C-alpha cells in the first residue's frame, strides 16, 4: 500500500491534488482559527510528495504520464520542489501574520476565506504550469495564477489595493494575451509537420521535432511569447504592475509572488527557447532575452534609489534579479545556464525570507514607509538582523549563495561577451548602493515612538538564510548534479 501511495505517478498527482483540494476546503473554513494550521499541513503534504517526485526523477530520469499531459524532468522538478518548499515555509509565517491582520481589522472573515483558498489555488496553478506537458494548459495555468494573484492583491479592499489589482489584471491580461497568440503560432507551425494535431502542443513531442518547425513562424512566435510571459516575469518596460502588487497585497503573497511566480513565467520562456533554437539554428532568441534582461537589470537598479515604500523597493530588487537571470539564459552555454538555474534557487530563498522579515517589520512599525521604519535592531533585534543579513545576501556579498551564482554568471559573460562585464558591474554597484542607502537607517537608525513589540516567527527566515549560506560555501553534490542534468537539457552540455 505504501508503495502504491508513493509511486512515481501517484506522487505527481498528489502534488497537484493536495493544493487543489485544499483550496476548496479552505474556501469553506478559511476564516476559522484552524485555517492557518490547516493551510500549513496541506503545504507540508505537498512538499513531501514533491520531494518523493524529485527523488524519482533524479535517480530514474524524466517521467511522462500515459496520457502525455504531464511531463517532469530535471528542469521543472527542481522548481516543483522549490515551489512546495517556499510555499510551506511561507505558510509558517502566513498563519500568525494573517491572524494579526484580522485582529486589527484589516481583513474580515470573508477575506480570510478568500486569502487561504487563493493561497492554495495560487500554489496549485504554479505547480500545474510546471508539470504540464501541454503548452496550452501551461498558458491556462499561468492565467489562473494571474487571477488568483489579483484576488490576493486586492484583499484589503482599499482604493489603492483595488487600483493595484485592476492594474495587475489589465497589464498582465494584455501580456498573457500576447503569450496566447505566440502559443497559437507554435501550434500552427506544428500542425504543418505532425499528422496528429492533438499532439501539436505537447512539449515533449514538439521538442523531438523542433528542427523541422518553420523558423520564421517560430521567431515571430517567440517575440509574442517573450512579451507575454515577460510581463509576468516583470521585465522592463512590462514591469509596472509588480511594485504596486507587492505594496498593496498581504506580505505572504509578496513572498510567494516574488520567490515563485516570476520563476514560473521565466521557466515558460526557457521552454519555448528550447524549441526555437534548433529551428532557427542561431541564438536570436537568446539575444532578445539578453536585451530584455539587461535593460531590466539596469533600470530596476536605478529605480531602487527612488522608492519610499519598503515592499516596492524589494519588488524592484526582484525585477533586477529576474533581469539578470533572463540575461544569463539568453547567453546560453553550460556555465551561464548552470548559473541561471542556481540563481533562481538562491533568489527565491533569499527574497521570500526578506519579505517575511519585511512583513514583521511593517506590523511592528505600523507602516510600509521607509522613512518611518527605523532602529529595528534596537526595537526588534530578530527582525533587524534578519533584514540586514537578508539584504547582504540579496546584494550578492560573500559567502552567500547569490554571490556564487552571480560569480558564475559573470564568468560566463566574460567568456562570451566580455564587453558587457563593465555594464553588469555598474548595474550591481547601483543596486547595491540603492539597497543599503535605504536599509542602513531602517536597521541602525534611532528608534522612533509608536513601534509595537510583536512576536516575530523568524524560523522560516533562519532556515532560508542558512540554506543560502550553505549554497554559498559549497553546493551539495546532489544539487549540483541535479542542476547539471537540467543544464544538459537546456544547453546540450553540462558543467560538471
């Protein structure tokens, strides 16, 4: 019986089933006191099944279900495990955080039901996007994640949150429509060479016929896809929704939005790039990604200096890092790809930890204004040190994992495009200055009147920061081999 429950296919289906069923259950009882612990239990169950799935893929190779609708390989399974892990640790923070929000009257009972239900719905749609083999279902899942996020962004029902929700819906709605058109063009190219049109959107089938697809149609499709999914990634100039969504929605949503959803959209772009490169025989798609990525990296670094809201500031940090990862995938090659995959992990862990800390800080100071958050180390030492260490980590200072991944990305840039290294260094310096210009007084400044003492649950932050430190000192052989398998899939050659 145990083998049946934890068989490979069962682990895949259960990883999807737990958050889907959880969303329905929490829609009924998400306002009760037991909703927070129940949300956490569902996330723990999802993490356990995803861990089983990851172990199977690592030792046995790619998995495809008999219906061909689900496909898991070394590339997406590590993101599945990352999603379930961050969803679980954020749920540890989410319960007491939302209970405090309800206590002070920011959220009513109906809002709590909506929040807990959409938390699981959000995780389900992201896991579905990762594990589906059908590019049409991938689009539907990303759109579903958009709708779930809109409801979370507007949860507080203030004029600002409703405006941010509508802005998010409209911008991402237009963007995802472009992705739909690009997916339709992929389908059009596929049916020209495939006798069975029902297989024309199956990624595993398309990948085996990628060299036969019409290159002109695929290049046009990729332009629409990078614009469409690039909107979800937060690439400049398609990024305007992201800072508003972060600043107006509940902080746990910011943690999983910045740490997870942006990765899902980038994952979709890389999957399409893997189809388009063999058809074109050139790296034109990569050059497009490099352009968007570098522009996003530089613009977000500059805009960090202008922020007055702590959550908006770290949202621009997310745009900066997603631009850097997009740039790395655009370079291609084993070293850049390995670095990009590692950076996706360390950025997700670091940024989710930062937003957990920010959530505690804003509750203690009763504001999101950077100018009014001061002296955290004196008033709330755990929160202050968490924010400081998290900022040091995300800024790319050693010995944390972000430094390791950025070092690999710089090494790949020196090898392939040495004239761009100075641009990257300037961008990193600008972002570094912007972060510490704001964070230093928040942590070390004089403590103003009006702060309240809260019982901060910093265990998720401590766990994430320890993992990031570990990845900075030495990437475990298991994880390095895992990422190398994904690197071989994407670039055709491994690093190890």
